[in-house]
């Protein structure tokens, strides 16, 4: 990979308003500036983003059609989401000293995905004039739940020091899986995807002023708030986790992206689409999975998994990871060596 190409993509990403607003919120929080959106507004903004990206993805699927080539990304995404927590769990148990329950909870976060990292990468690609396949929105939604199920299974295989089961009770496990599959962001994302697919270009014409024109500005506002949340979490909890656990939050995204690059190499997908799958594999959930873990694994320490996913991996991906994954996809899948 040409270093100059990586620097060019990184410079373009860091110069993007969405990334700069994230940095503003992050640095403001580290400086102890009270900068955040009220919770009802933050939730409304998040739902708008899910609606907009889901609808645009559905319109893209209507334009390109859905055939056998669309199945491969879905299968790869689901398989990755189920398998990656097992690798993450083994790495944490070997290098961090975390107990089984905490390691299982963290591993579930890294098998699932961060939809905001995905949205940021889409905007970066859009700014470069690149468009990925609409099916990737469905892939992102499909990757939410398998990691949670595997994480609960990993936790349930062990025993606590008192001899009681370390994993969730069956009813709690059923509730947490249901919460993962039917949480509001996934429902809106998949529902908007279906509506965009049904209505196609006519639907896009009808609501383009709502789902296209304001999108980037709303994303900037949301990332300003997310930067503040990430900065506060890192400032408050940085001493609560060990060095091995912190390093996990930095190297695991790279491992996920590399494994996904190998998995998608032979499939018929655009370089932008493959880059987005690498972004999904590198991201870590901080919305759906924490909610499920709080219910199903109450003994897991939320300081550990929230600080890792939101305070370490999310900033790393937004600032460093996204330009790196795009540069790798350019090199591997777009004839960058020619």
C-alpha cells in the first residue's frame, strides 16, 4: 500500500466536518466542558439517522435488484458476528486477566457492530464520490444479534466462584436476545430499508429534502454528542481497566478488518462495499449490546465494556481506522497496485 495514498485518505477523513465535530466533542469532554445533547433529542437524532440510511439503502437495493450476489455479504456478516466473539473472548482471557463473565460481555460487543461508525464511513465514502451497495444496510442490521447470543453462551459455560451459574437465567437470556433483535434502531433501520425498497426512486423523490439534504448536518450534530460521551467515559474510567484490556480495544478492530478483508476478497462487491464490511467488522457496539448485557449479565462490569467500545475503539475507528480500511480496500480491491 502506498503511504501517500493512506495519508491522502486520512487527510480527507480528518478534514471531514463529521470527524471534526466528533473531535470537538471529544476534546471538550476531556477539558471538562459540559457539552451534550438532552437525551430525548439525542434519541430523535439517532432514529432520524437510522431512518435516512435505511431508506437510502432500500432505494439502492430497488435500483440494483436483489439476487444471489446479495446473499454472500449477508452470510459473511452473520457468520463473522457469531465467530468473532469466540476469538475476542480467548484473547481477553489470555492477555487481560478478565473473568469469564466480563470477557464474554466485552467479546459480544466486538462481534456486534457500531451503526454510527458505519454511518461515518458511508459519509466519508460519499465525500470521495463512492457509493456502496444498498444490501450493506441489511448486513449491518443482521450483525447485531448473533454476537449477543454467542456472548451469552460463552458466559453460561462457566461457573462463578460460589458455584452458581455465571451466565444469565434462561428467561433473562430470551429477553436480552429479543431486545437485541427488536431494539428501536434495528426496527427503524430494517423498516426504512423495506419502505425504500418498496417505493424506490419515486419514494426518494417524495422525501429527498428530508432524508438526503439534512443528513450530513444531523450526523455532525450526533457525532458532536458522541464525541462528548466518549471523552467523558474515557476520562472517568481510564483507571478502571488494565493495559491488556486497553490494547485489546486498539488491536481487535484491526484483526476484525483484516479477517473481513480475507472473507470478502472473492465475492462480487464494489471496493466501497468491501470497505464498509471491513468497517463493520472493526467496529464495536455501544447501543444494542450494552442494553442486552445489562439485562442478561448483570454481574459484568459496564465500566469495562462501555469504556472499551465507546471510549477507545470508537474514537480509534473514526480517526484512524476508517481511512486505513478504505485505503486497504483501494489497494486490494480497486487495482491500487496498478
